[in-house]
């Protein structure tokens, strides 16, 4: 049975998309990464799909990439950068 498609928090190299896709379809994540990389060399489409999936898919039990981007660029009420950038 397929699992819900989410990004993997444990099996990730960049954003966890390939690890989540592999887990959802029950295949090895290395195979997904190799296929994704090879098709990305010849076509732009896999790169665009990866970015969309990163923005839309939630990480295991957490937020989506879009939520992370919003949080990074949101104003916290002061003109100071977030504490990790000070």
C-alpha cells in the first residue's frame, strides 16, 4: 500500500523530495535520485517539478516549503534580522 506523499525528514539530501517519493512508492531513494539527476541533465522539467514539490509537500508531520519561505521572510515586528542571522 502506498503511503501519503510527503517530503522525508530523515532520508534527504536537499529538501527530502526524492526520499519522500521513494518511500511513497516503496522503492530505493538512490534509484529515484539517479533517475531524477539523469533526466535533469537532459530536460528542465524535473527541476521545475522538484521545486514545486518542495514548495507544496509537507515534511513528515510538519510544514511545507512555502511555509518555511514565508517564515524566513516574514516581518517579526522589528527591523532586526531573525536571531539566527545576528
